[in-house]
């Protein structure tokens, strides 16, 4: 029989009659069996030059064992067995053996836990101890130096001329009215939560809740920032009421310097504080000069700075005031606002420490009981106020703040 020509293309019947070669074990591909009908295989390049695309038309893939159906396909038992043996077994995972390890560390060692603010590392703990010891030595050296300085004759004359306070030129009724005690409590409550929310705003990278003003639908801020600004407004209102009342009642003389004698007397009071030989306390009638300067700076300098810098960074600032914004850049406000907050923190720490160290029963009675006596009444009122502040600190979270914020706007998630 003569051999077919090299470029001859076999017809579909001859191809279907030929047996398919056995697939490679582990190939995982479906067995292709030429059948008639059904969806044909995708045809590619011809097997011989000038021939028809391969495979011939009408060839469809054979179904794997267990499939629903093979349209119009007749698969021989041998081909089905070969196809079944070609499928990989995935019921058992492949064996795995570690071939690398982490450098020079032990193969089965436990990694050292990362440092946190609650559990510092040993170097951090030692550096903190050394820093505390160094500050203690500096404080002790300062006390010893000032005590030795005050024993000199000219310093004794200085203390005699400037004992630490001066008589105000305007007569003021002694004592504290009850409204001053309430103002003091509200100020303490608000300033503590303002500092807490302000630090939270600085550290919060992905807020969980947002607040939108009903008047500015496109102006969305975090719920923490809304809480901080709301506290600022309440604190500002409380401060304005305090300033108005002290000028109406004449008690402004207590915290506003009225003579240049305040400067040498303030220096004298500072030296006496450092020497641990406390200056004479007469807060029921008159503050010493150092207290007067501290209260004046807090009420009439630090508080206005915190207000004007906070307004510049808030949504209350007019967006269209280009000249005003250029004259007062927001970067300046940010550069001043945080140091002012640090001043308030330092003032609170020193103020509370001196209240406790210079006769806390009498001092607490002045502010919380409106009486000049050494009793425990003011102390227990002070403890109750601390409980209220602690409750506000714990409640300052989205679960509690969200229902309150919804009264004034819209609260939403991301």
C-alpha cells in the first residue's frame, strides 16, 4: 500500500479511530477523547505544514470519573482507567521539613516580648531609674544651695524687705464665696478631660466614629475631636463667667498684680519654696506674689493663647479669609497650642503638690467648703470631686459620646 503524502491531513474519522496515547502520570490534565457532538476543543496550529488546525473539528474533552455527564461521548473502559490513574491524590499533604532557621538565634527559642508603655524593657527601666536618681540629686543639691544662700546677711535683709507678699492697694473682702468653689470644680473637671481628649486627638490615627455638623454636611471630624472642641467651648464659657464675677466682686485684686513689688516678692517666695522653708500662707486674705503671678499667667495669658490657637485649628475659623489665614498661619497655632497644654499640666501638678504640702486641710476647706478652718469637710468634698472626674474620664468613649453627639449632628462610622 503506498504511503500517504507528507502534507496530507487525516480526516476526523481516522483520528477518532486511532487510540490516544496514555497521559503522563501526575499531569493532572483532563483526558481528551475524540467524540462527536458536544462542545469541541479549542483548535490551534496544524500538525503539518499547510494542514488543518489541530485537533480536528468535533473532538471534545472526556469527562473525569464522577462527573455528571459527557454529551454524546463513548469512552472505552481502558481510557477511563488511565484517566482515573492520572488524577493526583490531594487527600494527604506533602511532607515538609524546615531547611532554614533565623540566623544565629536558637532554633526553638522564644522571642523576647516587645516593649510597651505598661511593660518597659530592662534598658528602659534602668534609664528611668537613673534619670529619677539624677533628678533627685539635682533637687537635693538645689535645696542645699538655697538654704546656704539664705543664711548670708544680705539675703536675710532681702527676705526682711520682701517677705513674699505685699498688701494690695484696694481692699478686698476676705474669704471665698461658694460660686468660686463651683467655678474651681468645673474648671478642674473640664481641663482634665480637655487634656485627655487633646492627647487622644494627637495619637488617634484611624478614628472609629465621625461627627458631621447639620450646617456643614461636607465638614466631617472625628468624634474625639468633636468632644475636645465641645469641652473647649464649655471651658471658655466657664472662664468668661469667672472673669466677669471676679471683676464685679472686686476679687480680681487677688490674681492681678497691682505693684512692681510683686517681682522681688515673687523671687523671695520662690527661694523660700525651694529651701523647703515655706513662705507664710494667708490665702484666705491674700495670695503670695508667686501665686499671684502664676494665677495671672494662667487666667490672662495661657487661657487666651489656648483659645485663639484652638479656634485657628478648628472648623470655626473662616475658610475664605485668605488674608487673615496668611497673617495667622495654622502652623503657628499648632506650634503654640501643644506647649500651652504642657504648661497647664505642669501648673496642675505643682498646684496640687503645694496644696497638699502646705496644709491640705485648710487649703481644701478654702476651695471646697468656703471656710477658714482645719477640718476634714473640704477634703471629703475634694474626694467626691475626684470621683466625678474619674467617672467622666472613664465615660469619655464613643459608646457614651455617640448618643450625645447625635443631638447636635450626625454620627457615622468610616
